[in-house]
C-alpha cells in the first residue's frame, strides 16, 4: 500500500498555520523510535503539521538503532504461544539463556505474566497468524518504497532469512512452523545441511538443516533511523528533544495537547508511540496498556571472519546474525527487567557462544571484545502491538507494544496511524483486527 503524497509543501503548511491549518492536522507524536518516526513521516507526507517529543536526544541509541534489522513476514506466531511459558521457566535457571525474567516484587510484572499465560493458547496463535502476515507483508512493501524515495535510506535486501537448526529435533519443530507459514501463503523451504550450505556459500556451518523464508528481508536500522530523522527535519517537523511528556491535556471530552514540565503543547491528535513509557501515558487517561521492557543485546563485528549471504536465525539459541553495511550484527535475548539495570555480560556470552556453535569461524573469545549494545523493546502480554484509537478519549491514537517486530512493522504502523488520524479509519489489511485494539486488556486479567 503506497503512502499518499503530501497535500501541500511543508513550508506552505507552516506559513499558513495562523490562517487556520485544519485542526485535524495538528499532531503531536510522543516517541522518536522507529514507530514514532514512521508515524511522523506518514503524517507529514499527507499534509499534517507534526511535533515529535522524545525524552532522549537527537543523537540516541535506543532499541530502534541496534536491532537485527529484520523484515519478517515469516513471524506469524506471536510471542505469547503455547510452550513459550514452560520453556521460559526452564531457562530461568540459566543466566545466559535466550529468555530471562528478573525475579522481583512488582505487581505489574505479576499481572503481565498472568495475562501472558492466559494469551498463550493455540486459538490465539490461529487468530494472530493472518493479522501478522498481512501487516508484515504490507510493511515490507512500504520498506521498499521508503528505501526508494528517502535520501540516505538503506537498501532493502530481499534475500530472505535462513533459520539454522543445530539438531534434527529443532529442524522437525521448524518444519511445523514452516508448514503453518505456507498455509498462510508464505514461501518457506525446508533444507538439509547440504541445502543450507548451497544457499549460504562461503560460510562455515555446523548445522543439521534449516528453513529458508523467502519473503523476508533486511536493512540497516540505524541508517533508516538517521534518514527518517533527516527527512522530517527538512520537512519542517518540530522536534522537542530531552523532554518528558507527563500527561495528556483534555477539553470537552477530547485531547487538546500534552503536558511537559512547565509547558503544554497543543494538538488535536496525540499519537502515543513512546515504547514502554506509553503505559504511563495511557494510565493518565484511564487506559490500561500493560507492557514490560524486553531488553535485547547485540554486538557488531565490523571485520567479521565470514559474511553470511543472508540473515540467519539460530533456532535453538534465538540469536539473529545479520549482514549489514556496518558489519555482521549478532543479537538476541529477551530479558524482562528494569530498563536501567546494568548490562548482564552473562547474556552477552550466551549470544557469542551460541554463534560459535553454529558458525565456528566466529570465535566467542574474539566476539567477547566487541562493544555491547542494549535496548529495551515494549512487550505486550499477548505479543501483539497496541494499534488504534483510544475509545475513552477522542483524538488519541496508540502505536506501541511491537516487541521484537518494531523494525519490521514500522512503516505499516506509520501508514495506519496516518489513516486513523486523518481519515478516522484504515483500509490496510489487518488494521481493524480486535487483536490490535489498545484497550483490549481493560478490566481483564487482574492478578
């Protein structure tokens, strides 16, 4: 689905503001991650006057910058799925495991876990599959459009993603997932070890086989973020850096702006795209948006011993290996913890040791010397984004909770946000699904 052309040049838009820019086009976007910037880009291209507010600085390094850069229509199974909770509990005893919940006395964490458990059902997976497929496929097309039109945007590499399995047992499990993807119309080819090596020449592998998802793609997340921000500055978007939104202003039953310390920024529509901090903003108007920070880690080998022909996901280890212009990025783990908790180097060692297990040329001792990046992803209890209008307050659109799918779903989320703000509804496939409804946990799942 192509993004629409702007209704007027950005300069004209701001020159005529005193003459009466339509009130429906004055938008504040809270959050300057991939979701916030994609939303601002889609809005400004359709003629809206946009202000973006973020607690960080113009130069920052959040979850939108150091992730694996994967665009994944193959990800049709939400995080909340049968077996995930049991596997997570087994991993709890391993400091270097792919999934870890920091034990703590936190009522919100208990509630989040209770909702996760209730959501992890076969029925939820069945319902979520078509929605995630439609959103990812639409977003993949929009990633390609953004790369073609945005100065400085990274190319989108359409080579697919290879799931690497170290054991035959893992390969059998991945065959089941591949069959589910095929029933949803996605291309997935199950390969033995020789087949994997033929698709990834020049790479030393120790695997039993793999699955090649041909509809997947990848791009450099940092390059895309820089290009989006530069475009928005040039288009006249106002950025308020280093500012914390403390709440939403209301007037006559609808939003009228956002509160900062010592200031109110007026707007007819507010887009909440602030990651985990979105929960507090929702609470300010009585909306329940339960989320936990799911911290991930990555290191980037600038001078790698080998370069994969395409991204790989290490099945048992839950680690991504992505060839980017800046090097080969190795990232993974889902650590449910406080965002300000110090880096856990045991988790980094878990990533580097796992990579060496599948790709012996990547020596764990060498990788351990690389700088460590970490970022917190907003994780909802059912593994689905919050995407839609708030029912209890007119003029608020929520776009958060994407978990590990934020980079992949950024452009389509932005397009849906622009539709909701300017048209009141969106025709993007999957956008109207109740699985995305922001207030779906209202009154449910109290621990």
